[in-house]
């Protein structure tokens, strides 16, 4: 059954993942767009706290987790988001539906492996600078779409029953298209510029997870993950056309090397397995070099990223047969992120609250997960835009036994 589900999901994703506009944020103009992947929904609903060596949920953030799987696990997720964008004078609303991830984890004794497809960042903005009331002032329309995806392959090994290590390799690829129309309509001197940037690169990720008993019931869970700095190669083409001149100007391909910085993530938590857990995650990332020629600005710079999150889950009674609601996993979390984007000397931050629930499918280890996220990104200070957003997400985690030798011919 799980094999049929995987084939159907892969066919759907092949049509959806590259055509979607995964964000409606004006901040996606900068760099390679908004960071998209926040973890599989089970952990995203806990603000990204992923410290337990879970045997039935796939944790893509730390490759060491793959060695703890007990069954082949297929996970796929998507979201529907709404946001209100406002500045000091006006506001507008936007919404979008997105594919979030598709991944498969395979247990192999003391080893575990995983591979999948994840949207890494998204560009999706449409900005109108309307000065038509002034016949001598230029108006402009700016639009962008696309983003960067990644495919990954990871392997983990269980050194001891309570200690895992793992690593994965990631191939990043994608396209970003931007366009701008500027000019004074009364003079009919309108200029159109289009840019197409194709991006690709490889990076590596390593991790370890360790857990131990504090007493008979309580356990201590830790997770450490490191992503190496890497280069994202960009090949861009620019086409400029002027209303009064029918012949466009085509620039040759421009080669740019963008820098994706190293990132260190540490998490720790305490709890009772399959009952409750409370934990925290800290993440720190170095300075990146994301600017391309078409979105570089003197008022914009890229600083260090950091994240602080607390979250956890609670299961009333994991083994209950008479009360289904007692087997539901209830999740919640709080997060604060400094996104590393600084505009007009203002740091762009993201503060959010996450809620979620995991519904077990009776008679199996599979489950359906729902999540809600409320938050605020940006500020109205210094002429900037504040985003108040809400995301509703759903994911499916299917578990099955593969590679079992048949006992009957």
C-alpha cells in the first residue's frame, strides 16, 4: 500500500513543486527568497524542537535520526497560508497553498537511510509603486517568482542503543525569475527588465543524537547538527526593452557565486518516552552572501542568523484501546528568529506560536498530522513592511515493513 502512495505522491509533486509560488512576502525579493523548510510537521508544530530518537516519525533536520526508524516511513506535507502585509499607511492580504516536503526513511538494522525532495526557499512578490497622480514621477511594477529546491540522500548508524550518528548530501537547484516595469507614462518612456537566474550547488550535513535515563521514568534527549558552508552557483541572463525601441538588449550570462553559510543547531529536552517531552532548540548561522546583481542594494546587508525555540508534546495514554482521543499527540511551541536580513539598519525578525496534533491511524504506526502557526515577521519602522501570518498545515506519515523475507512460497 505504501508503495502505491509514494508513486502517486511523486507524480503529483513533479507537477506542483516547481510551479508553485511558495510565498507572498515582499522580503522574498532579497537573496534567494524566503527560507521555506521548517522541518517535518511533527516537529514544526513544536517550533522545530526535534531532539527525541523517534521510531515512527521522520526527522529530516538531523540525519542521525534515520537509524532509529523501525519501519519504512514515507512522509509528505503541505500548507495553506494567509498573511496581512502592512506599513504605516495601508495594508493588503495575500494567500497561497504550498507543497512542503516529500521524504522516505528506510531502516536497515543498525543503519538507516533517507532521501527526499524539499523546497529550500521561495520567491513570490508583486510590488506596485503607483505615482500616476504625478505626471512627472515614474511608476514601477516589480514581480518575482521561483526558488531553490533540494534533493538529499542520508545515511545513519546506531553506535549504541542510545547514540546515533549520521550524514547526508544535498543537491540544491532552482530558478528565480524577476521582472520590473518602470517609467513615466505621460512621456511613454517605459523600460522593462527581465532576469532569469538558474542556481545549483552541493552541500553536506552531519549530526548526532544521544539520549540517557535521568531516573526510571525521565529521559534526557540531545541533538547536535552541523551544516557545512557551501557555494550556490548562479547563471543569470538579463533582457532590457524600451517602449520607444522595439529591439531588446540581451546581456550575456552572468556568473555569480552565492555563499550559503555554515549552521550549527543544538537541541535538548527531558520527558517520558511516548508520554510527554519539553525541549529547546538553538540554531546559529554565519554571514551569507546572497545578493545577485538584480537584487543588490546599498540599504541591505546579510548578517548572522539565530533561532531560539521551546516546544514539546503530550500523549494522554499511548496504549489506550477504549479512548481514541487519549492516543492523539498534542504539540505546541514558541520561536524567535533573527533572519539575518538587515534593511535600512533594521533587523528582520520572525516571532511565532505553533500548535499541532497527530492522529494515529488505527491498526498501524501511520498517522495524520495537523498544524497551525501564527506569527509576525518584519516591522513597520524605517518604511518597512510587517507581515502577520497564519499557516495551516497537514502531513501524512505512512509506516510499513519492507524487505521482509516471505515465509511461504
